């Protein structure tokens, strides 16, 4: 076996090992962050939100308004699940529906003033936890991790089918 072939095999094994390690760490991150979110005492926050409500309110507040079908696709949930969750947010006065100007048969969901306030309170609590978790990291470590994590998310997003591809 040539020296070049051995070097290529070694580099390939190293890459595979790094990929496996990253895959394990991403899986662990997902599990641990879900558990972390579940352990928060949101009810002590006064206007705390459960994880599904926070996730939907986040998407609507940041990138809304949405049609329910588009929101379901955005959060990778079944339309009926999103519809029930949005109905609960609407009952709580956190979101409102209005006719879609491009198609009067459809409606859009947008965040209300109260919804924006509740979202901001919950987001501040969540971000404070991340600040606490990263307190012993240097600014350079935080920036480097943020850049690499952003790059990973962008790579994942590029692999996903677009809405048009999914049809």
C-alpha cells in the first residue's frame, strides 16, 4: 500500500471518528437541553410557557405571521398538533388570527402585544440559563462555539428539502 493511500485512509478514519463523536454530542445536546427545559420552574415565572407553547410562540414572534400549515412545517410537527397548540395560545390571548390578504379563505397567526411580552419574559429566562451555563467560558470560546454551531445548523438546513421539494 502506498504512503498516499495510507494517509488517505487515516484521514478518512479520523473524519469518520470526528463525525461519530459530533453525532453523539449533538444527540446528547438534544436530550440534555430537553431535560434542562423540562426542569425549569416556569410556573414560578408568573407567565411561564410549556416547551411546545414557547417553541410556537417563538417562531410566530420572530418570523411570523404564519399560516398554520407553514408553521407546522417550520417546527416539524403535525398540522393537527400545531392547530391545537395555537388554539390554546389564542385562548390565552398570546396570538390572534386574521385573514390572509393573499387568500381570504386562509388565515394567518400573529403574536399579540401580550404574546410579545410573555415571549420576551420567557426568552429572557431561557437566555439567562445559557449565560449561566457559559459563565466560565472565555469570550473567544463563546464566539468560536457560536460560529461553529451556526455553521453546523446552516449545513443541516442546506440538506433539508425546501417547501417546494416537499410537495
